[in-house]
C-alpha cells in the first residue's frame, strides 16, 4: 500500500489526479476533448455542434453494443446461457433472499423512480442548479420513452423457467428496471458527485449508486422476470442515453464559462475541485 502511494506522489500530474479522484482517466479522455474544443473554437454555433457530435458519439457507441446484444438475442445464441442462469437462480432461492430481492427490485419501480427524480430535481432547482434539474428530468423520462419503444419493437416473451416472485408486464427485452436504474441512480449520483469537493466523497457516491444498480439488476433475474441478456441490454442502452445527457450539461458549462456567463445564472458552478469542468 505504501509503495503504491509513494508511486502516485511521484506522478507529475499529482494535483489533477487528486482533484479528479479515482475516475481521472475517464475524465481525462472525455473532458480533455471538450477542453480542447473550448480552447480552439470560439463560434457559439460551431462549439455546440461539436459538443453535440461528441455526446452523440458516446450514444452511438452504446447503441452499437445494444444492437450487438439484440442481434444475438434475435438469432437465439444467448438462449442457452440465459436459460442456464435462470435455472441456477431458480434452484438457489430461499425465503429470506426472496424477501430481500422483492425490496431491492422495488427501488427500480416507476413510483419510486419518479419520487427520487422529483425530490432530486426540486433540490437542484431550489439550489440554483436548474439545468441539472432539467437534465435529470429529460434523462429519466426520455429513457422511459426509449425503453417502451424498444420493448414494443422486440416484443420478447418473459422467461418461464420458474414461477415469478413478483408481477411484471410488457415484454422482456430490454429490461426496464436495469435501464431506469442506470439512468436515474447513475445521473443522480453524477450530479451529486460533481458538486462535492473531496475525491473520497465522489468515489463513495458513485460506488453506492453502482451497488444499487447492480442489486436491482440481480433482483430481476432472481425473481424470474428477466433473462441476463435483457439486463445487459438495458444497462448498455441506458448508460449510453445517460452519458449523452451528461455530456451535454458538461459541454454547456465548459462553453458558458468563457463565452456565455449568463447561462451560469441558471446553473451555479460546482464547488472548486468538484468537477473536471472547473
């Protein structure tokens, strides 16, 4: 442990690493591109156009991953794996675990998700982060609309490997719970983390959100209402959509700090050291 810490102290980019925390490599890649754009491009329309392309590229990459999974699902190549996992889950159920999974899966239901979004958006709006509040609302309801369209398009029947332990309607692919979990909990954690000054706080926030997302996903398979491939597809397309929305917010703030400070009247900047865009 000591050797690792000493090695990190010798790195020339020590201050940036401490500011950006454990996610500094990801921040470097994504926001390094955005800073370069801000530095060399000064036309407002061109800047927003480039920002939009960058965000769209993230979404396209995630969509490509989703399409790959969807193709394997359509031709049946995932079915053997899906069925084997479901059978294993059905053979290892206990009363206590089922009760726990029912509580966990409720965290991804529509009512809970809407309440989390409403409370979080209200807090952001009242604390001069109106654009963040709008981002959360658009990401959530846009993701819900996208999920419904995809479900109608694929219309995959629900698993029938063992008796369900919860109620589920609509089709199975992609998983609405996994998609809404990564969009809502991921976006809320991102908006909270970018306002925190300490790297440890941001790390804890993102880690806890990741734990909740994974737990919700596991609960859907355990309760018998989703195949693992449904979960994977929902996670990928949900992350793509959320990342696109996040990129737009960060891009807007990067641009506003130099070229349109009036925008920041509706979006108070993150605390110093809390966001890679500061």
